[in-house]
């Protein structure tokens, strides 16, 4: 029996040992309170078979068209459009939300809980958020103008947004995010909102970074993975919904309306890390994780057409019991970088990152050998570099040549809590 | 005591029978609530609320053999409600018992408890709830899903994450010199 399975077998006793105590002191209080309460009659308590969801029906009403009002509004819209065009033309360009962009600053959090913006060429960095608070997980908006990060607070994390230079810092949202909610946090493609999984409530919600509107629930009984919004318009997003017989990929409009199932996976096909769907930068393909032959030790990245037609195919044909994970499309959509473990020996061994060209070229082993902690990695906005920082404490960033897999060190002071590369207009 | 019989009597308004049911269950409910909420006062509030609701709504319970599952559900939902709405507290209370029996190896037990307590602290209430229901109360996965009104797939994924997270904390200390396991990916069996 492995130590891991022994731990699971011992866990009930460990928990009982830790937690079970003699009769709590408030037992008498509970009994006294209930002694003076009447029970509800049985007929007032219907059996719980009524669906919990509330179905609302919209109504169509017949109306005549107010043509004068329509005309005035159209004229006003035209005037606004002219003014807006003049205004927009005077502002610096921003990159499109998906695809290739120019490389900007490299934000990272230190192990001490500060945020810095570094220059990947010179290695110099400037402070963005320093002070007594513990900050982590910096994340540039797609237009490169804002920086979101997490600020540790009592009970969890505040979601904080600032300008890219660190000014105008403000917390958004209402309740602190919990540890599990950190997974899947992402900007909306138009950089106006941040989408968050709420695992406590089992829903996906959108926070308005301007703070003008309250957080809105997009879908329930669902969660998203990073890269959920579909290029090139970002007007749809993919989410995962678990059911009693497995998990399904759904697609909905950006406001959560019109959810429709794309694919269903039986429980035996779903990797322990979930489906992890990820769009290609042009939005025509979807990559996801799937167990090969139902073997929990072999998760492979599959790719299929984004509309669900045709059949999926595996990204690599690497031999052995390999567990692939963390799908990262290159910004030009020609390659996928991913993390992988070799389970052939019966003991999980993390391998260097893999980069697989999508034209059928050879798989590239990229970057250094990693310790047992896994790694954080991503593409530069222009797709020429793959950055990585191993999870082992004391590690520093490396920049990887994705063609050859070679790397060089990028030593920022005391990195340790997340990284993000700013996208700029080309 | 015959729990089935006690439930039948309590359903018909026998408060002494209900008091006996409280004695049979309150220690585990309290443990469950303290696991989920990590706060003794809030745990007390959650268990009190659950038991008050149980007394009040017991006539509606059709199958007395479902009493435990029903009561566990009331308790965990009370905990999650409190977790969502509670005021921020400056200190999270550790769960390590202070009155361990003198006949045991105290230093080893306390070290184990400390590790497990730390491991639980790294989970959020929703994950601790599935750990409590499945590992502390011994509920099968299907019942856990029903108690929390979530799909069984969600239960499985939360348990997988919770177990991996706790294992990484606890086993890393048990086996010095052996690299801790990654929380995501890797070997699942």
C-alpha cells in the first residue's frame, strides 16, 4: 500500500481523533430551546421532489413601433459615433484581445507579497504594489492598461485592480475570494470585467472593474478554466458542468445566456484535474484533457473543432504513461505548450515542459528539469518566448526558446507569487 | 438505543426521544461544524440551528432511516450559510485538542494534529464540507452530493483536490527527504 492510499484510509480516524470531543456544553441549551417549540405539521412539509430551480418565462407583447423616437435615437447614435471616432483616434492603440501582440512589462509577485513590473530584457524592475499588504497573482488586462491581483485579507482574498503603473488601486467585488476561487480568474476580452469561479456557490460570476455595477452571476452549477472566452470576438465562453455521470463542456454567450452543451464526457474519461478546455487563438479549435483508455495515470490533450463537429484527436503520440496538463496555445496558434508527468515507473515524475507544433512537427522538450512542485509558465505576447518559473521555493524565471527548448535565466529579485506579461499594440 | 424507534417517537412529538437523538448525534455534528467553519462559536451556532430545524421539521421526514443523512445535510448547509455571511474574524481558531489522554505519545499526536489542522486550513468551507461528510461522517459520495445539492462529479473533484492538498501538507512532513507530490496532475491512483 502506498503512503498516499494509506493516508486516505487513515484520514477518517485522523479527523475523528482531531475533532471528536465529548458532548458539547451547549447540548442542554439546544434541548431546552426545542422543548418549548412546536413542531410543524407534516402536511406543511412536502417531500423534497420539487425542483429547486425557478423557471421564468418571458412574455412577448405586441407593440407598435415608435418611428419618431427610433429616428431621433438613430440620429443621436450617429452623432455619438462621430464623436467617439474622433476621441478614439486620439488615444494610443490597444492590442486586439486575442492573438499576437507586442511584449510589454513582466509583472511578478515576490515571496514577500509585493508586485513588481520587470523588463525581461534588462532584468530591471519597478515597484507596482508594495506595503504591508500581501499581494499575489498579478494579471494584466488584455489591453495591457490595467493590472489585477489578489490581496490577502481575513477570510481569503480581495480582488484588486490598478492601472498598469500601479496607480488607482481599488478593491472590487463584495466578499473575499476563497482559496479554491483563485483558479480560473480571468479578464473579460474587453478588459471591462473579471470573471471568477465561486466554488462555494458553485457558479461563475463577473465583476465590473469600474465598480459601477454589482457582480453578476453568469452561469450556475459550473466553473471555468483560464482562457474561457472564445476568440476572436470574445462573445462566447466555455464552461464545465459536472453531473452524476461525468462532466460536460458547455458554451454560452458572454453574458451567460443561451448555454448549450458541446460535449459530454463519462466519469471514466475525465482527468482528475478536469477537462481544462482552451480555445485556439482564432477560435476554431478547442483543446481539452481526456483520460486515455480511462486510465487515471494517462491524461492526454485532445483537440477538436470548436463547433463540436468531427472527431477529436490527441495532440501528441508520446509513448508511455504520460499525464499532460495546463494547455497553453501560442499566440499565433501554431503550437501548444503544456506540462507533463511521466507515470511509467509507478511514481509520478515531472518532465520538462513540452511544446508540440500543430503541423505535425516533433515534440520539443522545453526548459530545465523541474522539481516536484510543478511550474508556472506562459507565452510572451509576441509568441517568441516561453517563460517559466518552477514552483520550488527559491526558483527564478527562465526564458525558453520554443523552437529549440533551450533557456536562459531571468533573475528578478525574490519572485514567488505569480507572473503576467503585458500585451501592447504591435 | 434504537435510533429508528427514537426517530419515530420524536416525529410524533416525543421530546424526550428527541433529546436522546441529540445525545447520539451532537458530538459528530459539532465536530463536523468545527471542521467546516474552523470556529467554535460559529460551529455551535450552526449545530444549534440545525438541531432546532430538525426538531421543528422532523414530522416531515418520511423515512426514519434517513434521519442521519438529513441531519447532516441540515448541519452542513447551516455551516455554509454562516461561512458566507459571517463577519470577518481576526484569528482562525486551531482545532488541536488540548486535553489529549496522558497514556499516548503526546508529541507525536500533537504533531500529526498540527499537520492535519494546517492542511484543513488551506481548504475553503465548500471543500471542507465534502471532506467532513465523506471522511468524518462516512457518507457515500451520492449522499454527499444529495446533502450539498451538487452533482456527484463536483463532489469527486472537490474531494480529489482536497485530498491532494492535504496529502501534500501531511505527507511532506511524514517522509522527510522525499519530494512532496504536486497538487495538480501526476499520479491519481
